[in-house]
C-alpha cells in the first residue's frame, strides 16, 4: 500500500441549488434521522461524551507516532498560509469530501 495524494480544485464547477433540489426530489432512498436510531447503534454525537472519556495530550503524541495507515485519523501539519484539514472522506462513488478550517495557520 502506498500513500496517495491529490489536490482539489475549489473553483471546479459544482451543482447549483436547483440541481441539488432536483436530485433530492428524484431520489428513491428514504431519508432517515440519527435521532430515530438508538445511541448504541450510531456514532457518538455531540455531548454524548465528557472530558473524563477523553485521552490526555500524551495519548495524541503516541497516536501521532504510529504508522500513517494504522493511526486511524488524519494527521494535519499545515505551515503558515495553509489550512488545517478537519475531516476527509472518500465516498463510494469516488468523490472526496474535505472539511477544513477556513482560517490559515
């Protein structure tokens, strides 16, 4: 396994609001709500854990020292003028969704 990287073009053409609404209106999948699913059957939501369940700073250092593919989270190290990545996910259709802080380091 090799590490891959890619650049996303934020100026690429995107769907208009009307195109998105059109796709939603023609969708056949049922829309569900997380609150209708038992807590044990869904990911942890905001406020479901407290500081007592969170690890200390030394735990983060230990995780950072792990191999990239074993770590289980994305480590981000932006330099001045770059933006910290918050989350990355590759959807089943191959599209990459990236969330990032909009304030540069």
